[in-house]
C-alpha cells in the first residue's frame, strides 16, 4: 500500500491556498515535514492540493505567520465515511439488529437428520433427542457435547450398535448402525458338546444328542458331555440291512460346580473422594487465549472442586467464528479418610473378590467362599480365597461325518 493510499484511509483534506505565489506555501509545508500531494495551480493567485487529516492543525498554525488564505473544500477517507454514517442512527441500529438476527439464526438447529437405521429405530432416536433438548429451534451451544450424546443414545436405545454425530452448520446429522441379532441356524451342523473346564455336573438338560455324563459326575476340560452321534446301540435308520448312524447338532444346558482361587489386598486405611452434588456454573466468551466472563462471576466457595468444561463454537451464516462459549461446571468434592478394622477389611476383600470374579465369568453364580490364607503386611490385609461357582461349562465341537 502506497503512502498516499495510507493517508487516504487515515483521512485527507483538499485545500485551496490563495495569495502571492501560493505554491511556495506548499513548499513551506514540506520543509516542516507535512506531506502534500496532487498540487495543482489553478491561477496566478491560487493552488489546490491534498494534505493528511492529522496535519490540519499544523497548516492552520503555519498560515498565521503568512499572508495566505486557506479554504478547505473537500474531505476524503475512512474517518469521514464513518462520521457520515454515524449521524444516521436509524441505519446503524438497523444494521446492528440485522447482524444480531443473522447471528441468532446461525446458532440455532434448523434440521435434525437421522440416517442408517430403520424407521422404527429412527423414531425412537428422534424421541430420545427431543428429551435431550435436541430439536429444530434449540440453541446449538445449549446442547451437550457429541461424545456425551453418543453415550446417552447407546445406553437409551439398546438397538444401536454404533452412532456417529456431526454438526454441519445449522443441521444436526446423526448416523446410526443397528445391532444385528445373529439368529441360531435353523439347521446347525452336526456337533458334540464338550466341557470348557473341570467341575462337577450340577444340572443337565439335553434337548438333542446323547448324554455322556450324569449329574454329580466329575469332568475335565475337553471331556465329551453330549454326543451328536445317535447310535448308542440303536438303529437310527435301516436301509437294505445296512445300519446308518444319524448325526445331529447336540444341544442343551449343562451347569457345573467349579472352583477358583482369588487373591486380593485391602488397605486398613484408605483415602476416598466423593462429589456432594453441589455445583456452580460459569460461562465465558473465548477469543483465542482471552476469556470474557458473561455469567457466574467471582470464585467458588467450595474448598475442594472438580471441574468439567464444554466448548461450543459460534457461527455466522455458514462460517465458524473464532469465538467460543465455554461452560464450566464446578463440582464440590470432599475427601474422607476411612480406617477399617481387620474384620471390616476382610469383608471388603471378599466383596471385591466376588465382583472381580463375576466380571471375569459373566453369567455365573458364586455359591460360597473360603479363606485359605490371610496376612497383614504394610497396613494391608492380604487374602487368598477359594470360591465355589455354578456356571455353564459347555462348548461346541464340530462333528464330521466320518467320525
């Protein structure tokens, strides 16, 4: 950008100097460091030229010591443009209101799109989104983060295997994947049922196949529980005097008593932290590293806190602005020191061991537990537990026709 253009932006004034040899006045100005340009001699007694707005007062002072007359005839540049429009208050007000209106419309959800799922699940998802406050007309920065919404939907709509959320401008786009329930084959391949681990059979129900064990029998891992070969000394089918063996897909339910050894360690003294349920909310407008508080001023009265922040970007039409609204949730937290007796530590250890075992086994019933060994070392009670469990122990084994 040239110096002349810079002066035009800062503001420039057109003047006419009248007097004897007026061009000498402009030379006098330049000797004092005042920039002049576009100097044109109109006649013997007058010259026209441009000066910067910032030099107007200096020009007036210089003229006092001379016989020249100065007339200001034109004003150009950004300052005069702004001053001219500031006088039109109605226009300025209308412009500000229009910008605010467009800004408001740009930060409202106008459409919610759900794709990738059948109509019934789509309606269920739409109902859940309504409960979360996500619908056409809701504020974009008032809704939860996409990650939080995903977790809520997967919990509240069990038919969903996966859900992806994307906000495109004023459109809230959601794409889901339905869980595919794998149905058992109507005619499964011939198979045996075998034991997955050692145990004592507690319950048996065989719908297909030939049982090879009875209740109270002890089995090892890999032992045959139910055979898919229907021979057992009886003819399944006779054709031209030849005995044929029928192969079926063995099926049934078999539970057994199994045993596990679990080790746990429980401290006699433990520090715990807990949220009280009380919280303060603060809101800030963020411009880069600068944050302007807009709600929730002052510091929190809580002694111990845990903070969570959510950011929502503001938009104007299709553009994403470098401005964010930051919501800070300040939760009150308390610390507590728990001192346990040895008996209490043992009870906690047994509970932990059961939860740990259930997590590993899934659907299983813990029948009893017995402490094999216990000791106290370094402020901790160490337990070695022997636990009896009733669980399903069957697995399938393909049965080839040549077996």
